[in-house]
C-alpha cells in the first residue's frame, strides 16, 4: 500500500520538552509538599513508562491528581521548549509528499501556540491533542483510519517512548518509528527493531525512504495528500 499519512508526536519528537516537564513537576511537588529529584537524569528514571508511573514514584495519591492536573496546565503554558535542530526542515520536506497530522497527549492549548510560534502549524492538516474531545492515541488513530479510509500500513507513526510504540501497535499500525533524541525508549525492554537509528531528526527521511523506497525516491516523489476538512 502507498503511504499517505505521517503522524508526529509532539513532546520528544518536535520539541525538546523533557527539561520543561521536569521544571513543572518540581513546581507541582513543591506546592503539594512532595520531593522531586533536582537532577534531570534521575527524574527521567523515575518518570518510567508514563505520567501515571511518575506520580506513583513521587508518592502523589489519586485524590491529588485533579490538583496535579490543574497546576500542570497552568505551568506548562509558561514553558518555552525549543525545537529539535533540523526537525522543521524535515517537516517541510515531508509535507510536500504526505499528509502530516500531529497526535499528542499534551494539552491542545499548549501545543497550538507553540506550533504557531515555530511556524509549523501550516504544515499539519490536523492537530489532535488533549482537550474535552480527546480520545487518547490508540482511539484517535483508529478514528483517523475509519474517517479517511486508511489501511494500517498507510500510516507512519513517529514517537519517542515505549508507550508510543505500544499504543500505536494496539491500533494495528504496521509502521512505527521511535526517535532516540527525544525522551528515550527502553531498548533493553522493548522488543523493537527500528528501520534505522533515529539519532537526529534528519534520520527520519531515511527511515521513511526505507519503508517505501519506490515512492520516496529522491528521483521521483509522489504526493499522497488526503483531503482533510
């Protein structure tokens, strides 16, 4: 099948936001009377599989989750994560030949202004992020496939963590790329053999070439844009 859609994660793929998440959780812990590691790498280790594991490791009980989410939303909007070097050029290149969609668990009111600030918003046909209608990554992928009659091998999902791989796999996707430059996936735990090692954003072009070399050839590229209203 011909590739048509490339789904990009936001945190750890487009923006280097993990240090900002660390800052936000330091504020959360300070306000809730909990201790948060001051060292970024220690925080990375306790973050674990998802924010749910992180909250457990920070000894935050479920009854305080609503307050955690309130503080998180308030503080994350103040952060200014930088783009990963080279990712804008990659997006510009891919947008000429594929439909690009952003799929993030981050809050939409955080994602949209940042994409606008970096000049990336025009390259994405659709932004799916956490709001009152958000279904989560797996259900969002399934909904996209149904809405636009996409087969599971017509989509490439680009993430950076174990949970991204698991959620995309649960949706039945055949093409999943995890980047090493982001938040980081557990190579010793994840039974995953990437097409290429994505150590920098520019490597994504090669990875997609390997998925469908006939279409993505440098000599002849075919546009496969979908009409997304």
